[in-house]
C-alpha cells in the first residue's frame, strides 16, 4: 500500500511561524512533524510515499529529499499557487498513487497510531480513523457503530485526518480546489465508509495553542524517557 501525506496547506492559523517555514517542517519532540509520519510509515512496512507541495514546498523537498534517510521512497506532487486543498490535492496525485487503496494522513497531526493496523484493502470507498472529540471540536464529525461510519447518530467521534481511501471515492470529481470531506459524507450516506476508533495519543497541531500543547507533551515524554510511540 502507498501513502500520501497532505502537506501543501498554508498554515494560516500558525502565522507568523509559517511565513518562514512550511507547517510540516515545524519541529516537535526534536524532529519535524512530517518526520514522525515518515518513520511510522516505514515501521509499518509502507515504503512508497507521495507528498503534495504547496506553500514553501521546496523547503520540504530539500529537507526530505528522496526519503531514504527515513526508510521510504518519496515522490512529490507539486500544486499551483494557492494549492488545491485536500480533495484537489488527492485527485491531482492519483496517477502517482495507483489503482489500489492508499493511506492518507494530514501533515499537521501527531499520533502514536500503528499504521500497520489499518486495512490494506477496502470493502468500501474509505476507512476512517476516528478519535475521541477534543475540547476544540466537541461535536465530532461522524458516528461510529461497529465499524460502520455514518454522518449522524450516537457515538459521534472526530475524524483524525488519517484514512485509507479507494480511488473510487474520487470518481466523477472535477480537478481543481476542493475538500474531500463532502466526498466522505456522500459515501457515508451510501453506506460506503467504514472506520475504527483510535484510543491512543493524537494531537491536531493546527493552531499555536495546540502546537504548544503537543510540544509540552512530547518534551515531557522525552525528558522522562517515556516512549512517545507507546499508546496512552
């Protein structure tokens, strides 16, 4: 299975930090955010990784190179000025990802999830990793009953930004700038989305406050000698 890391965003909520450095290269726990993902992908046996490039993207290419230092092979998917958002970026990269299901992960999240537990093949259009609702998102995004994901219902959880997607999810999509969340909701309405709850550690580092919370947590774990990859 191949993987794609969504790394083209402007990081508007992290300005002025992201005026000089792209969000995926912001350091947490003594390494760039995106490096945690690359190492974890390699540990799960996923070697082929696609990274989309937008704001300050050449810094990402220069820093990561071909990926060999992380045990992976990186292919880059450059995007036009302003980038293509998540859905447009994924659609643009599909020729690099092939005809099989692929893993997608947001560059601005941190997790101890073992990517090897995710399904390599799908019986639906998407398989989402959901987490307990954080304080900044108390209403959640989707409901989970068993392994079935629905748009409404009890047991609402938050989408982690990590999923396994089938290329068919983008069937009929028009190239351009768009989010893939409406595609997920449409597929969920048709009963074509499965999922699982991750009960371990997960952080959304998309704002200055949440980035600082992640840094404090990782520094504590590293200072005490606790393995940050160990589930809570």
